[in-house]
C-alpha cells in the first residue's frame, strides 16, 4: 500500500472535518500498537482493570482502523479498482455495525461516497447517484463531499439533465501554496473533463479544448493517479484535434493512454478512445486495424461488464462492414447488438438510451446497405436509373424515418449536438434512398449551416458516398436547393477538397514526412526539444542526454517539463509514445529509462 496516499487522505479529511480529526489523532498510537505490537500480560491486566478507559480506547482503535480501511478504499479508487473498493466498503460497513461510534454518521457518508465512485466506475449510474446523494446527507462540508458532488455531476451529464448538472455545487482547488490531496486533484480533473465533454457535445470546440487542457494540466501537476485516469480529457482533446483535421496528433494523444485504458481505465475514456482510434484507422483506409481495435473494445466490454462499450463497438463494426460492402458481416454484428439491447433492461436509464441509440444507428446503416444492394441490382437490370432516384426504393419497412427523426430530436434535447450530427447524416441518406431528394437536400443544407457556424469539419469529410455526392452536386450546381446557399458553397467545396486529398493521401507516394513535419510545427517544439525527445526515444537517461548535448542535467529536466506541457503528457513514457506516433522518434525498446 502506498502509505503516502493514506496519510494524504487522512490529512485532507482532518482539515475538512475537525470533528472527525480528534478520534484519529487520539488513537494514532493505539492503531500502531493494535496492528504491530503484542502487549505484555501485565499491561493487558492493567488495561482490563480500567474498563471505562479501555472501552474508550477500543472505540478509538476501531474508528482509527475504519479510517485506515477507508484510506485504502480511496487508494483503490484512485487506481480505478472499483470492485476492490466496493468489497472494502462492504467490509467497513460490517466493522461499523449498528453500534454507535464517534462520528458514525460521517463515516457512513464517507463509505457511501466510496460506493458512489466505485459504482460510477462500473457504469451503474443509477446506483451511483443514490449512493452519492446518501453521502451528501451531512451537507457539502463533509470531508469527501467533493467526490459525491463529482459523481452527481457525471450522472446528470450521462442522463442529459444539464440543468441539474449545472445546479450541483463546484469545488475549486485550494490556493497554489496549499498542495491539495491526490483525491481532491482527481475530482477536480474529472470536473474539468466533464465540462470539456459537455462543451464538445455542444460543439463549442474552443471551450472544450481549454477545459480539457486544464484537466490534463491538473493531472500533470498533481500526479493524479495512473496513466489511464486522465483518458477522458485526453480523448476530448483528441476529438477536437480530429475535427480540425490534425489526425496524427489526435491519434498520438489517445494511443499513449490506450495501454492504461486496457489495464484499468474508465468507460468514458474507453468508449471515446477506441471509437476515435478506429475512426482514424478507417480514415486512413485501414479497415483491418479499425476492426481489430473494435473487437478489442468488445472484449474489454465483456470483461468489465460494460454493455455500453460493447454496444458502441458493435455499432461501429456495423459501420465499418457497411462501408466495405460486407453486408453479411454487418448483419451479424447488428444481430449481436440487438441481443445486447434486449438484455439491457437492468442497465441505468442513461446506458439504456445510449445502447438503444447505437442499436437504432446500426439497424439504419444495415437497412441502407441492403437498400444499396437492391438499388445496384435494379441498376444492372435498368441502366437508366439516376444517381439520386426520384422513385423510392422499397426500404420504407426497414428504415423508420419518423423514429430516426425522433432519435435526432431526443439526442438534440440532451444537448448532444455532436451526436445529433451523426444521426442527421444518416437521416439525409435515408431520405435520399427513400426517394425524398428534396427533403434530403433541405436536411443537408440545414446541417451544413449548423456545421459551418461551429467549425465542424472532419465528421462531414468522413460522410458516406451518397451524402458526399449530394454535397458535390450542390457545389457544382447540379442540385439547386430551395433557398439561397451561395454563402455555404466555399465551406462545402472545402469539405469535398479535403475529402479528395484524404483519398489521394492513401495512395502510394503520399508524403507522410511532410505531414509529420506539420504536426511537429503545430506542437511548437523547438530544435532542442526535438533532439531531447529523440534521445529519450533511444532510451537515454537525463544524464546521458546532458552529456550527449553538452548541457547540464538540470537543463535537460527543464526542457523535458516544457515537452510534457506541449505534448499534454505527464511523464517520459507518455511523451516517447506520443512522439513515436508522430514520427519524431524511433523506439529502441529502452524507452522506459528513468530520469
């Protein structure tokens, strides 16, 4: 056990709740004695003769032991070991029992806070919210109230109830001269990450970037736990970078945290991380790599009992198979997703909504793929069929346009504008395939107006071939919308140009070195910093780097700190991993050399 974390948790609790500090301080020696010292018989007899004093001491020892167990539970949570923390909480409740002990109500509230955080890590939002509210019974001045408050905010976000989310009290970090506890730093980081995720969902990309960077900065400054604990803000930052077309940087930021996500990350980081990496692989015309990542996510979802991660993985697998015209494989994944959706009755309402959404999207994509096969067959029989048929193809029974519109509306009401864009693109395609071209054009123009106002780019670049042809038709004047769209033409033209460049970039002869150089320039690394990260990748220690570059070791440390800040990483391993993804270093197998 990391005793520093235990002591840190004790100190934070004592400062926050003076009433709880006294029994801990009075029993410190007794705890050591109870755990490590076997008293002599004479001393034991003396204590038995002083029944009142012995009773008080036994109560103090009991309370102190409970506090130590709670500190261990918090340590497990910081390490993202939710199951172990829950078992510890149950054991503590058994030790506490019904008998009154000093500060029993405060102890029960702290146990509830442990339970709330652990249940949230297990993606049981409903039970987590109930436990968090129980932990707040004494008010927000309790020692671990900041944990319960963060759990409440996370659950309200998942439920799409942003009014309740914003109503929850925020706890800011202490002044810089007062070093906060690690647990406090973790909740602060998560609060910022949740804010960043909400801003990203509302497509406020600049705000999302600033908040995610703030969360990553807290994780760097205070060493807030294992590598995977900051996966959510890192993934939000990566999503912003991806939308800006900075694909290499986006991939590197997530890939550096993928090993930690595999070992013990949060579900939010896993859903976003695996989904984004698979999307990038597909963008690079690497469907095999994309499917491999999604299969790994599905396996991780089964291992951790995260049906939401499995649903996200299966829905994206359907999308990949449909894009590759493997309708049979898409149908198999959609069938597995349908079974999963049917089994999610016990899941929380937020998980049920998301799983149902993934299922609806997968079913729509499959139906559209089957419609495309039917249309291809019709085209072979009747070569005169138009690219955008006015007569509807028989898909009305497969795609429920009203249900798709309702899903778009429900997602938008949850203030998830980014998620609503994906549904809007599918709706445009469904209207087009159903022969409702005017409705499809109208929906697409509305989507383009929204996208240009918020700076959405890569999601539209990645649209299906049907939608891309429709955008091209508008740009070239072959399709004339009902309203004036001249102000949209430069934006739509730029989207299609980027799409063509992306396709061309997958061909032999693509100058990847030039792209890597652009990424390095965008990160703002100096020549000296590039040299240092390169030597780090070769496994050299700070002292060895200093000798090689003829500079002081302290100068190397200073450059390293600047590197970590620019790369949004916390340590040498993450920096080298990210730099290798950007092509800055070639790993020698010794990249774990110490500082």
